[in-house]
C-alpha cells in the first residue's frame, strides 16, 4: 500500500488529474521543471566558476549553495501551488455536493407549494395566494442559483457532459426567441432576428449552446430599463458561425469591462437597478464556448448598450 502511494506521488499525470489541472498548472510537473532548472543552473555556475576560480573546492561549494537555494525556493513555490490546487479542488467538490443535496428539497418544496395553491388540501384565501406566489418566485430564483452553481462545479471539475451533434443553429435560436417572447413583451422589448441564408450545420452540443444563448438573451432583455430592442444576428465568417446579440440597455462601465466574465461579478450600474442575478451566467457562457472550440467577447458603452458575440467552428 505504501509503495502504491509512493508510485502515485511520482505519477505526475495521475496527480494532475487529481487536481483537474493542465500539465503546466500542476504542482508536481512544476516541481520537475524546477528540478531541471536547478541542475542546469548548477552546471552553469560550475562551468563559469571554473574559468574564474582556481580552487575546485570553492567552485563545488558555490555550486552546491546555488543548488540548495534554488531547491528551497522550488519547494516553497511548489508547496504553495499544491495547497492552492487542493483548496480549489475541495471548493469545487463542496459546491458540487451542496448543489446536488439542495436540488431534492427545493423540488419537494416546489411541489408542496403547487399542491397548496391548487386548493385540493382546503380553501385558500385570496391574501394567501399572494404569499404563495412570492414563495414560488423566490423558490425559482433559488433553483436557478443551484443550477448555476452545479454547472460551474461541473465545468471546473471537467465533468460537464458534452454531447455533440449536427445542429441548425438558426432553428435553435428561433426556438429560444419564441420562449423568451412573453418575457420580452412584459419588459416592452422587441426582439429582431436576422440570419444569413443557407447556413451550414454546426457540430456542437445543442443543450449547452442553448444555455449560452439563454443567458445572453436574458441579460439583454433584463438590462433594458425602458422600451427597447434586442437585435440577434447569425452569419458565417470563414470557418465559423458568428452569433451576435445587441441591446440598447444600460451598458457596461469601461472600468468594469475587464471583470465581466469573472465568477459572481456584477457591474455597479447593474446593482443600482437591483435586478436579480447570480453573476455566474457570463462565466458559464465563456467556459462552455471555450470547451466547444469557439470564442466569446463583447463591446459596450455605458447608457448606450452592449453587444455580445461568440463563434462556433463549423
């Protein structure tokens, strides 16, 4: 058993998989690289010293001292990186477990509220209906947050399933716009969709692309404070399909734009409107598009509007 543990510690690929990190982010691989650098530096110091120092013992002492200093530095750096990697792994696992555990009680609570509102368990007073409606609305927000946390956890632990198939992105967008029309009308927002003719199919995961477009559509409609418009476009550019969504909403302040794809970040001008949101939608969208081989970006001016776009390889 001890030998097995020793072997696992020496197995760099196994350790990298444990932390779910790329090779160049893995502490064990970094330690190996530092070891090579130490050996190379020691030899270089020895060769340089041989030209300027006559006593071989002094040359050897200097070389050993340099090697020792570099070794101590590498151990400290590697240990720090390993602690950060372990903390990140435990955080992702904790979020994953908590999210899974919350789904069942939230679902049961939702069914219970539906049953009480139906009146099958007794007469419901008019004033009570309003309280049940508030409960149901807040339960929906909690459910969305749990779903977002679970998606983030799966993205970070590389357990989010990607099932690629050939998809007409135009049909997918039309379907999602139809689903968002009631929300858009309630917000006095008009959605316009223009698509290039004869677009090819794209090999992608329709459920994950739908999640990205839903996030972008939801943001575009939600952050328009007066009667507005949302323009959606789809076209072919080189070997990619290019999706774009433009709104005339509140926009993103210039100083906040560098943080826009970070987890839990919400711009200051958005917070002033007290709109709901977890600050995870854009982080999730960027991660999904990256995993599907595309790129995502945006351009925005405060009080004038924002345009988000992404590409998917054909």
